[in-house]
């Protein structure tokens, strides 16, 4: 069991930021993102240590799949996410001055609002490609699409978010 | 109007979003503490004779007058046990630092003559550890395999193995330069350790571990073997011994220096 804990601990450290950000950008609430993110890892841990007969072939894909399902359940219960301002959001760089901090939060607000208003697949490809640095092939596997279909989807997602930002 | 690269730059601003560090740590601990209910391995009824064991202990402790001595003995048993268990520990295990500390403390008492043997012993230990780690990884279910840090630890162990081989070779060269070669006892010990290294190397390589060569050591052994052969050639040998010497020379050409040294010892000091 100790081996499993160590291994999963490393998986947690590697993916926690990505999964949290993925969920946050969809639900736009820190509390909800924390709850759903912790639920994602808990469910994955239970499978990982062998509580169910399922095997995890690709841990990254599994985590995203669980996260997406939980977000879908969340939407069902709470309607689509409300856009909330970024005042209470943890940012990486604590040392920037107040003016820069305000500018950064304004940018974050604008972009996250634009992405939150997109449909699910567009959100996913943008987050995976430009924030999580996944390859087109990896994104295709996550979505169950071919590479060319994924490129087309990405192109459409970029166009959609550009339209939102220019409105 | 945003071009694509400007737009992507805007999107990447969202990389700034991250969870609170305290929450990350608390959540990790909470998740990893999830375990099944512990088995009732004692098979003891919770409110029956469960008090018997603690009661016996309490009576023993209170009636025993020499508590400090008893406490010292317990500590000694624990430490001995810890050292004992530590010998089979691997990198990443709780007692592994104890094992390494014990090795370092041994090194203080090693004489110059004993250094080649000591280095080869330590090299063997590192190789055994790398093999054991690979065995552990290979026996796990597919979903587990090796976690990233584990492979790095194994690679570090292999590097230490190679460093110890080089050290052993260096000390042998030094011994060779200072005297006319290592003494019989040292040769016997080197043969033993070198054979062990070869066996462990084969085990490790079967599990996919890239151990690397032991060229430094082989080069030094080659020099020692050559000198021993030259010494034997100057000696008067009977017919059987001559035949053995010819075989030894052939084996020397094959490069199996540990085997050759063993044969030289048999030739020089035949068993009754």
C-alpha cells in the first residue's frame, strides 16, 4: 500500500494544478473547483489502489475524464457557471505590484469569461492545447477524435474565442 | 483585431490560475489517508479479554525495579532490530539512511589492503539494490509500474556502483605499485567479489537494467593476471601444472580474469 501511496502522491503533485485550473475555468468558483478537484483525485485514488476492477491505462486521460464528468454533474445541479470576478483567486506571482495585479486580473476576467461562454469541446481544446501543453494527438485521444478532426476543432475554438474577445 | 499568436498569448495568461498551496497539501493528505477499515487481526472481542494484554504489561513494568536498565535493553533491541532490518532496505525506504550510515562507519576501520575488497563489496550491494528495485517494479500490477522518482533513485544507485568499481580499480593499482602485487588473501577476496558482480550484473540486465561495463576493474585485473602468469612461467611446474598453465593462458585470452585468478590460486595452492 505504501508503494501505491508514494506513486499516487507523485501523480497528484504532477497534475493537481492542471486539473484544478481545468475545472476552475469551467465552474468559475474557487469553492466549487476545490470540491470537484478533490473529488476527482479521490475517485482516481480509489481506482488506482484497486478498489474497483478498472485499470488505468493513461492516468492523465483518466483524471480529465473524471473531472469532466464531475463538472457535467455540477452543471446539472447548478445550471451553467456564473462568471465571477477574479478578486479572490490565487495567482502565481505574489510579488507584482497592485497596478500590475489589477491589470492581470482584468485580463484574466476577460479571457476566462470568453472561454466560459464557449461550448464544452471548444473550452477543452483551448485549455488542453494552450494551458496544459498537450499535443494535438493527445487531445484527439482524450476527445475520441482523429488528429485532423481535432485540428479543425481547435481552429474553430480559436475563432470562437476571438469573436468573444472582440465583442 | 487579435492575430492567432496574440490570442494565444491572451489565453496563456490563464496559466496564472492555481490552487491555494495549503489546500493542495491538506487535500493530498486527506485523500492518501483514505484506507480500508483495519482487520481485526487479533480476533479479539473488543470488550472481552482485550484488557488482558495491557494489564500483564502494566504489572510487569510496575513490579520490575530496574526500569532504567530495562529501558536501555529495550532501546538496544530496537536499535539492533533497526540495523538488522535496514540491511534489506532499498533507496526510498525509511531505514535506508541507517544502512548507508552503517556502511560509512565501517569504512573508517578499513586498512589500505582492504580497500579494493571493501569497494567491490559496496559495488555489489549497490548492484543488488538496483536489481531488487527492478524486481519490485516488474512484479507490480501494470497500472503502478515505477513512479518517476523511483527510476531516478535506481539510476543513481547504478552510478554509485560504477564509482565503486572505479575506486576498487584505483586502489588495486595503488597496491600493485607499492608492493609486487596484491597478496593471496586479497586475490581470493577479489575473485569472490568479482564473480558476485558478474552474477548480479546478469540478474540486473535480465530485468532491463543498464549496468554498464566494468572496464576499469577488468584492466587492472588483466595486469595482475599477466604478472601472475609470468611468475608461474618462471616457476618449475610438473606436467599437470604445465597443462593447467596452458589452460589458464587460453582463458586469459578470453578475458575472464576472475576465473583465471581462481585457477591461478588453485595452481599455486592446490586443495588437498
